[in-house]
C-alpha cells in the first residue's frame, strides 16, 4: 500500500486549514474563529498534540472553544501531519520557538497554550523561554519536564510505565519500521494500552485509529515523532540538556491547569502533582474513568474545564 500524502490530514469540518510560516518552516494549522464582530478581540488559544498524533485529536475542543468566543488553532507540530519535516529542530529550544513564532505569525501578541503529553512539554518550555508570548497554560497528562525526569529516576511506578518504550525508541531505524509496519498497527496498540476500555468501545474510536495509523505513515513522520523522544532522552547526558533544564527551572506566574485521567497508566497523578513548584497558580482536575487521552475520551468535560480556565 502506498504511503499517504501529507494533504490527507486536511479533513473537512467547521474549520479552516491554513499554512503559516514561523521559526523558519511551514506549519499546517486548523482554526476556528468566532463571529466576525468579535474576531479581532478574540483571545488566541493554540492546541498542541502529543506523540504519534496530529491536529485531529483536538476536533471536539476546536468546536467548543470557537463557540465560546475564542480564536482556536490546532497545529500539526514540526515533523507531523502536513507541516514541514526538517531533518533537525526537535529539541526543546526550537520547539518552544516554533510555538512563540506561531503566536506572532497568527497576528497575536500572546496566546493561551493547551498541550497533551509531548505537546504539553512544549507548552511548559514555551512559557518558560518565551513568557511574553504565553498568557496561560493547560496541560493534559503532561507534567513539567523536570518533574517527569525526576519521577522517571526516583519513582519505580512512573519509571516502569515510562521507560520501556522510551528506551526502545533510542535505537536507530528499527522503531520507525515498527511504527509504520502493518499500516501503523503499533500506534493503535500504544493507544489501546493507555486509554480506557469505554472509549475503545465507542463509535468514534475506529475512526480515530484509522486517521492516526494513516498519519504515522506519511513519509518522514515516524522519524520526526521519534526524534522528539530521542532528544528528550539523549539531552539528559549532554550540556544542551543541562542548559535546557536550567532555563525551564523557573516559577511561572500565570494561570495553569493540569487535567489528568483517573485511569491513566502512563502519566501518574503523583508525578503531575509536583508541578506546583513551577506553577504555583496551577489547578488540578482529575477526570474519572479516563485514560491517557483525556481530551478525546471525555471531550465535553475537558472542553468545560478549558473554557472555565481560559475565562
């Protein structure tokens, strides 16, 4: 079967697809704007997806935030979907620059950031490195990068949940073949292992898996996906990683919320609860019966939390 073209992720809906240049590359973004009368004053909200995912994971929140009067934008991160896939730039510094650049390119001075998993780590970094560009942050199953690092080394439960796949991804070439084999079956296996059975039995789950499995097979995406994980691991032993940890180890004086699934087997609540050290104004919401993909498993509840947080 031929590999899918990047444009296959431009799914139709009550939104607009745009190409936006920022930080030296082209990003595919999907936006929902409020009514014309409030468009200029509408606050910008940027939604940032996680590992092996794409903008589509925010389909429910795009509609809800647009209806609530926000300029909602979901982005395909560098290397994903229909965004550019450069050979480098998957480090924390560059990824934070991508989001800060997007804020300016979209015609705003600042934005509220919402991120899931790896996307949440990008939000933490952007808030620390580009504070003027970030109005607030909302994290979904995404502890502060230093909290996650400490938990992975000191907490046996978090280490056993996180490290097996993390270490496998450090091997050259083999993980790329694993992610794309059998039409992306490995992506579905990962999602099933981290999500609730209720969501897996839902009508939309098969459609979500079909889109994710197709998107991972777009040329360059699997490699780019893994480069995020590889930099996160390898930088721990290099000077750029030490500089990055020092740069993000600062107190963020902004509104923040952490949304966790009560049954998430991948990111444990104890890890995320340490985030108040870096965000003293952080509030926590635990969504009962949800796994790692809270914004897709319980979209209405997450949308309500986000609207309340953003207002």
